[in-house]
């Protein structure tokens, strides 16, 4: 670890090389600035682009019931103008250089980012840092954006394929922060005002809770200097030796089992998610669960796709997925089918889950899943945006970095016994079920069969 000498009483910035690439390619460095702000970069000299992002350790999980949707609301408002730039100035600055800019809110974090040519990286840094530190959050902007967010909620409710996943989270977690929708509800969004959102911003966007990440043809020292200058100019850094906030922890327990939630909607398809508690993102068994998920419902050769779609033609879309949080997780199976086929689809999915829980997968299925998961992992990290996401999320959620080679090694080390053990632990649990669709009364009454 190297430390830059302090001058004029300024606190020291500490820099560390986390991953060492060959000839500087793929090298990941981290600097902790005064005030606890972290800056991580991955250098790829062979590309002509750079992606710059700022991650905040706040998501919908951090909201009280009356603040539900505040994190996502704030994400919108940070694009509405600062003391230096109007909303048009923010968007036109990135558009004028052919870049792209966006943000996303999840249950445990929020990210703002811009992808530009490497020569325009200083502009991206200045614009994104300005948004995070200098936004005005005016009452008129809150009122104007309220309509946009209400339309976004309506759009989700009009898409049963999206809605069923929110319903499944509610089915599993109930009226808790993890069970509530990221977007909030019509009632909570209508009740939020500028003062409450501004206080939420000041509380959760402290430098100790932020991670700055940049990937591409970038120079770590230059990125650090530009970020430090932007935050200091805004008075958002401070001259202290505050330590960064560590990875999120908790002890959330899912106690629901055998619960069924139905939203009856006049849709052409019935959309179902059948699932149970999974693993947290820090559980070492997550690599085996990833292989299991891939073999069970991760592609066209997976068991669920073959049994439900290829052999019987009961659904167009059927897949399994995992979601990992700091202290808990979900494993789910999604399918969209004709309402008349919903019980056949659920019966087959439940039968496959039970079969894999008791018998495991074949060695051939596991070998194929390891290869598929390894390939998709590498292919999913082929652009600077994906790399920025990896290093930023890794720093925020794990406090460490893992190279692609290390990730591939962890996947390849998964054994058939590992997969069988995690299948018994996860899939043998009694599932719960969320359904959105036009089910008749007799059909609805039979849904309990899928979770018995």
C-alpha cells in the first residue's frame, strides 16, 4: 500500500493494487480519499472507451414504509439539475460527445454511470460527480418527476411478466423492506416531498457510503485527482480520516413457506413464479448454486426448458434464477403459459425441483452447466460498462475484488457432490408461489397443490 504525503494539513489518500494484470492490462487499483470515499479502477489500454460510475450503498431495503420508493425517486431527481447545470445541460453534455448516461436502483444499492470515449472521461467524471454532490432537489422538480414515476409504476403493473417478480418478493418477504417494490406505490410516491427526499439524500450519500468505479482506457491517478477535485469543490469530501462503510450485513430470516399469492388480471397468459429461500451473496455455496441454476433452468438445454417447452409445448418462456442479498436470497422458477395450462406447468416444475433435490443432477448435466456458466461469465464482461459494474459492485458488496480467472476457477472447482448438497439444502424446502393472470375460481383454489 502506498500513501500520498499530506500537504498543508490535508488528510492522506491511500492507494492499493488489488489485482495485478499483465503489462498493466486488467490491473485493479483502489484509493481511499479523505472522508472515506473509495475510487476503484480497472485499466484496459487496448480499448477506446471508458465507463465511469458512482455506487451508493443505499437501496429500497433502507426505506421505512412511508419512504418506500424514495431511493428510486432520488435517482430520478439527481438528473434534474445542479447549481452548475440544468437538466438539459446534464443530458446534452454527454449526448454531445456520443456517450450514454443512466442509473439504476436495486434493493441494496444505486448506481449512476456514463460511458464515453476515453478522451471524454474528464467530462463524464465532472458531470456525474456534480449530480451526486450538487443536485438542487427543488420542490418543482419533485412535483414534475412524480408524474414520471407514477407512469413507471403503471407501466410495471401493465406488464404481468414484471409484476409477478415483485409479487413473489412480497410473497417471500411480506411487508418488509425486501418485500416492498423498488418503485414504491402510488400512495407513497404521492406522499413524498422535497424535504424528506433531501434528508434521505444527505443521510445516505455520505462519502463513506459511496464507491467510485471507472473501467477502460483510464489512468488511475488521473481519475483519483479529478474525482477528488470535483468532490472537494462541492465541499462534499471533508479533510478527515473517516473509514469507508463496510459491506452490508444482517440476519434476515425468511419464514414463509407454502404461501400462495394471486393477482387476478385479464391477461392472455398466466405468469407464475414458484420458489423458495436461496443463498446470500456471501455464501461460499453460491458457486454450486450457480451451476445448479444453470443446469435446471438456465438455457435451452436445461431440464425445465426441455420438460416444459420442448417436450410438451406448454410455455414459450420458462427459466430459473437466483437473487442474492447481504444476508438472504431467493431461488425461483418463472413460466408464462396459457391459463388453462397453469396447473400442468406448475406440476412439472415442482416435480423437477423435487427430483433434483432428492437425486441431484447427472455428471453430464453438471459438466455442461460448468462450461455454460464459465462462458457466459466471460462473455458478460466484454465491455467497459460490465467491468465497471463488476469492480464497483465488488467493492461495495464484498469489499474485495476477484479476477475473472479466479471466478472461472471457483466455477470449475464445483463438484457433483457440491451441487447435490446445495440442491438438497435449497430445493427440498417447501416452496411459495406468486401468480398473475386470469384464473377462474376453481383454478385458483387448486394453486395450493403446487406448494403442498
